[in-house]
C-alpha cells in the first residue's frame, strides 16, 4: 500500500516501529517469550495497533493459548482491515487449523494490499495446490516467476502448475525456455535430471514420441539424466509406441536387469504385437513361446511361468500347472494358493489345479504305520495337504478342508500355518469362537511372532471379544500408551480400526462402532493434510516426477477399501439414529461388563499420560509447539458424543460424498447414498442413486427393496419439489418401475425370476411385509430359503434370522435350526443364551498359550 494511503492508526513512532520489527524477528527465530514481551511493550502505548495485536495473537497460538490468540488476531483485523500483515497472520492460523479454504481467502485479502509479497504468494500457491485450484495456481506461479525469474524453482513450479492443470503444451514451452537459459550446470546434477525426465514425460503424453526419444538419447549420451533405469524404461516405452524394432531389445535389457517385473514382460510382448490384457487365439501361442524362452533364460524367477498360466488354456494349462505347483511345494511356499488364486475364475482351471495337486499328493502319501520312504519329502507332503485344504475351503468344501488340516496336524503338530488356516476355515464356516481358539493355538507355537499375535487379536475381534483382543495387541504396543487401541489408532492402523469397529457393530454397540468408523475417516483426513508440506518441499528438492505421481495418488485416496467400508457402515448407523433417536440415549447398552472395565482402565491410563505430558511441557520454558495441536484428549471414551452429535444425515452425506466419484462401481455406495438422500428429501439425488445402482446390478436385492420404497414414498408425497425436478424424478422412476406394473406384481415377478437365490427371496419377503402381506406368508417364504435347491450364504442366513426375530415370527427358532443344519460347522445360529455361554467358555478357558506349549512339549518329548 502506498505510504499516503497507510492509515494513521498503523503508523508507529520510530521507537515502537523498531520494536515491531523486533517482534517479527523474534517470531521468525522462535524466541516467542521475548516476542510476546516486546509486543506487550508496544501495546501499552498503542493498545489498538492492529498489526501488533495480530502478531501477539500468533505468538500465543504457538504457546498453546490458541483461543486467546485467535481472539486477538480477529480484534487486530477489525482495527486494521487493510493490513497485509493482519490478513497474513490470520491465514497462517487458519492454515495451522487445516482450514485451507478460509486460509486461502485470507491470503487473497493480504495480496490485495501487497500483491508482490513473495512469502504470501508462495503460501497461496501451496494452498491452491492443496485445494486443486490449478487455474489460480498457474496465475500465482506466473507472478512469482515475473518477480524472481533468476530462481530455478520458479520455472519448475510454473511448469508443474501447467502440468497439473492439464495444459501440457504450455508446460513443455516453459521447460524448453528454461533449458535454453540455464547455464553452468555441474555434472550429474540431479535437479536438472529430474527436470529433463519431466520434459520427456510431457512429450510422451503429448504423443510427440520422436521428439521425446531424441531428447532422451541426447540427455543419456551426455549424462544430464542420471537415472539410468528411468532412461531404459522411458526408451523402451517410447520405442514400443513408435513401433521400432529396437523396442524388444530395450525390454530385454530391462528384463535382464530385473526379471521379476511383470511390466517388463508385458512391454516386451506388446512390442511384438501381443497384448497380454487382450489375448487372442492368434497371439496366445506366440506369447506362451516367448514366456517359455524367458523361463529357460531365467530359471530362478517364477514371473514368466505365472504370466504364462494366466494366458494358457486347456491342455497347455494342464502341462504348465503341474511343474509350477511341484516346484513351489518342494520349496514349502505357504503363499502358493494366494499366488494362483486368480486362476480360479475358470472352472476348467480349477479342475486342472485340483487334479494336479491330488496327483502330487498321491505320489507322496504312505501308510501312517510305515516310515516315510527316502525318496519322498515329508515337508512337501505337508505343504501339499495345506494347499489342498486352501483349495477346498475356497470352493466352500469346509468339512473336507478341516479333515485335511487335521491329517496334517497329526503329521506335523508344530506348524503354525496349519492352525492359522484351520481358524480361517472355521471363520468361513460360521464358528468365530472356534476360529479364535484355533488362532490362539497358532500364536502359542511362536509367542515372539508379531504376525501371529496380530492374527490372534484380529480373530478375537471377529468373535466379539474386544477386551481379550486388546490384551494380545498390548503385547507389542507402547507400554506408556493410554491403551493398546489408542496406540494403534495413533499409528493409523486401518485394519485394527476396521476390525474393532466391525466387532462393536456385531456386539450392537453402535456408539463405539461409529467412533471407530469416524476414526478411519480422520486417518484419511490426515493423509490429505500430510501432503501439504510436500508442495513446497518437492519443488525445493526437485523431486518433481514422484511429486506429480503423489498428487495423482492423493486424488484417488478415498477409493481405498478401508474408507469405502467405513463410510458406508457409518452412514448406516447414522441413518438408524435418525430413524430412531432413542438409540443414542443409551449408547453403552451394547457393552459387556468386561468392556466397561477395560474402558475405565483405559481412561485412567490416558489421564496419567496426559498429566505426565503436561509436566514435561512445563519444564520446557520457551519451546515452540507450533500451530498443530498435540495428541488430542479423548473426551468421548464410550462414543456417546459421536452417536448423539446433531445432524446425523448431514454427517452421513459428507462421508459418502467422495465415493460418488471414487467408488462409483460399488453398488453399496449408491444404496447408502439413497438411504441418506431420501431422508434429506433430496429426491433427485435419491433416484439418481437408484439409477446408478440399477446400471451396476439390476437384480440386486437391496436395490429391489429401495425401488419399491421410493415408489411408495414418491406416490404418497404431498409436497413435491419444483416442477422441473419433479418431472425428472417421475421420468427416472418410470424407467426403473413402470406405472402400469403394480408393486405386488413387480415383487412377484422378481421373486419368480430369482427363486433360487436366498438373498432375493429375503428381499421380496421384506417388500411383501412393507406392502401389507400376512406374516404367515412372509415367514413361509423365508423358511423355504433353507431348501437344498436354494443358494444361501452364511451372511444371508444371519440376516434372515434377524428379520424373523424382528417380525416376531413364531417360526424363528425353527428357521434358526434349519440354518444350523445347512451350515453344520457353524455356531452363530445358536440361541442367544447358548451363544453367551459359548462366549463365556472362550473367555474363561485355560490359558491357550500354556496349554499349547504343554502339547508342544509332549510332541517333542
């Protein structure tokens, strides 16, 4: 701002002006106590000096007096609305609070009064990148380059801004101009190397393959690009796109350097006109021949053999699968089944794999009363049985898998993998308590193995034994943490948070389940916030290529399965609370006595840790704690505040919003979106969600229920939205469910078409109940789902049992018994009192560690 326009209230006498500069200096040097004292000296004479008030407020926020500091900053801005320092300070505080949108607004205000301030421009650019405002980012980077054209970082930053905005032509022009003016570059300069690689990448994206290859060859020859692997990969890729004969030689060189990389083999085959993703009968034989040559050339790698298995069919597949299985079973590779599980999509492949494994086992078997022949490997025998058990369990033959595993345990009772997989089979069979016991036996065989302890804790959670799981996790978490769960949450362990949330949900503890699901959401918020520091760091260090990859990865962050699952389940809980607010009145009703004791203990430990931290903080007189808050205090130990928080539907909508773009292929996302939208009276959004779900799976049982629900709701609606929106909704509903078809007829047609699917029959029964059908008719339809010709999954059976209880059917026990007979290994269909007794026996059983060790000692002796 020109001096003539500076407000009189801002002008300080020379002495105080010097003191104000000292305040700025003390803040930059993190001498906060001195800065605070100096600011108070100024304010004694000029208590309404806005810039000093803002600087004092900023310092207080660094001294953990955030509320007081923020109030002073706001007061300072009111006193001097045209000061770029006031707005800059306000922006700094908002940025520290992760409120990036408001921080950018403050920076924009600051730039109105000091448009060429480098620090503010740089921070504004970082905020624009964080918020993906690429057009504004380009303008800001142009301004920075105009102000400091001699800084290499500003040229690179502008090129990256153009690249992120999708304007590759301008990004190329900036890089070319920069490369013409850069001089005196030292040999093996990594920064220039990264820049040139970005230039090659942009030319490749622009399909200027000849220019890209020319630039790459020149830079490789004079060694201005120092990453030799990147040179080889880029060259092979560009040559393939140009259709050059040299491409296969380049891919060959890469394969020789790293024979375990699938992409190199795919690139080599593609250079010969063979697309592995779109194999044809004409190219299949050529691909297999090339891969066989590589297998002979690199006998120690399995990559070409595994790639060949994904291509081969019929007799050729049978020829390849037997040696592949044999070589890995001889080595005793436990992950063999996971390695080839993708091949089970074909029935013919499944049969060939089973035949090959059984054939191998027959050559290894011998009478149990006789010693193993010298030419037969007992280790291979065990792993072959283990593989076959995995094979049968994957195909739903759980009893056969259990029999094989027990045979293997008799042969080798000290192999943890056998007990671990038996636990998985029991879990799949519907016996979570037996699975937890079996996993404990595996853990006892090697108490120092963190993986085994983690699996044991996970299976205890699957059985609803939350406190018992916490005891296992506590063996390897920090001893000074408030609780094992808190330590795992601080470490952002998504698998722990997901499993514990699911466990609480199964125990009907909605409060703690919601708290854990929201904790998962906060982890992803932290992931997004963590990228902020890289916007400046990567440009300073010239790690440009990996930085642009990171930005692309961050854009798809919310498609992670953990977030998708957490958002859907949390939204379902919030919908339940909206429909029945009484659920939030007693959030701890689902807690067992053990869980309540555990929470009380955790709260006490947390209080002690916080007191210790406070004492430690008091000993550091002038330590800068930064704007970021320290470890937050858990003021909601039982999750009641999360469950009772206002506007549950708005919170659910916020969780689901990213999934509309990031998980659009997941039908559960659209079902959950409908449930929230229809209750928020967003009818157009609701019918659009149904249309998306219909395009993914028109026969979805959950979709069937929602279509009927919406048709009923829309027909009975008294106050419909605006005419245009109402017309759009009516048209969409008509496409999904024609007006000439009654709801009863629609439901009857659906169940007749899908009568062999239990989930469809259950959905039709729920619709019948909603349409007013007699209870006897509804329960009869559900009872028929246990017939042999009907396909029913364990989860569908559990859902059906819960529905029978909900409608107070007198045949609920009959149906539960039929489900138990259909799933003979299961325990989840036992009556509530028997389940409680079974749970108690698991909790009060003898120590499985000692018991397993005793068994192990007996076997060894």
